[in-house]
C-alpha cells in the first residue's frame, strides 16, 4: 500500500511539473511575430498603436481579461474578420502565443 501511495504521489508531481512547463519559445515567437504579424499588429512593448488601427497590439491581447494560451490558439486557428489565415505549424503558433503571453 505504501508503494502505491508513493507511486500516485510521483504521478501527481510529474503531471504538475508538465503543466507548469511553458509551452512555446517566446524568443522564437518574437521573431515569428516580427515576420508574420507586425504588418498589422504592434508586437512589442512601447508600441502604442498597431499599423492597422483595427488590430489590437500584442500588449493589449496579453493584458485582456481572461486571456489564455487556449484563447490565443483559437484566435490563430479560426478565421475572423480582418485576420488573414496564416499557415503556421503548431510549434510556430505555440511560440507566438508564448511571446504574446510574455508581454503581460
């Protein structure tokens, strides 16, 4: 019984560690954002307005109440008004999301 309890504790701790790990690489995401998103969005801190005034800045996106990686993933994979659909890999989307969330 003691072994089972130890095993369960190890499983819980390893699951918590996996969940705590950051998904995506913010540095790679910054480069991708510069290449892909900066024509419409202000992508860096200190940029008060986006080139396309209808496009939110990345700081605004990061600071929006309830903004999560899942919400950003939906935004990057679901067509919506004014947003072109880019052919990004899952890793690229995760890197851009990590970068946006790093701006909180």
